[in-house]
C-alpha cells in the first residue's frame, strides 16, 4: 500500500482496492506468448494397425431377447394348472409362475377376492421365487409348496379370528410378503418349534 493511502482513510473499500491494484501493477514491455506443443504424427509402422488393436475391438451388441411378460392370460393358465396341483397334491413340476398363481388362488380362498397385482409385480415375484428356491429350498418346489401352504393355513386362521371378532385391523399377505426372506424366517422358526414337522 502506498504511503499516501496509509495516511488518509479510504472513503470506500472499493476505492482502496482499485488504488492498490493500480499502484502495484507491473507493465511488461513485450508480451510473452507460449504456443501449444505441436503434435507430431509418426508414420505407421504397419499400415493395417488400427486403434482397435490397442484398445480392443468393440463387442457387437446382441439384439435383446423377447421381453418377459406375466400377462393375465398366462396367469389364468398357471392358475388352472395350480388348481390341478392342489387337487392332486403333486407340486414336483411347479415353476415360479405356478407359485405366483398359487398366491392368487389362495388369496381368493382366504380373503374372498383375488389380488389385483399388475404384470410387473407378478414378474418381480417370479424372480423372487426363483431366488428363494435356490437360496432357501434347495431348488425343490415341493419344499416351497409346503412353505406356501404353511403361510396360508396360518393366515386363514388369523382371518377367521378377525371376522369373528369384527376386527378390521391387520394387513393381507401380498406377493412381496409371501415370498420374502422374513416370511421364510418365520416358517423356519415355527418348523423348529414344532420339532421339524
């Protein structure tokens, strides 16, 4: 800061900055410019060498397969097959779509009306069932059917008690809850309490 500026108080802070900038500026006689470095292209050692040889060729994307859908028509077909499985008590050929349909059939029997889950929810549930089969039921549909039966026998008893007392509280067993790991844990605890039956 110049000695003159120290003596008199600035009237404005902006004025002080401007005066300071002007008083300390340095003027160059010749401006110095730096040019960017020049890119030198070397002739190729081999005319057929391309960038893909160094980076790797791009993989061609395969066209997507058919979009999986769990339409109402597929659900009706699976529900008819499930009714037959329930009648014969043979679940050896049950697939994830059958367990989704089984949920709808048992939902209608216990609550008196079928679920209105959209196709996207049914498709996610089928994926969840596939995971449950692998992780918790040794890929055995008969074991998964026993679990589904346990869930709905228990829920039927609870629903009967709700109706007899006029209790409107309590939720319902939706697809997400039916095929959740939390419900599997309840099943395992109950099975252990009953001595493995």
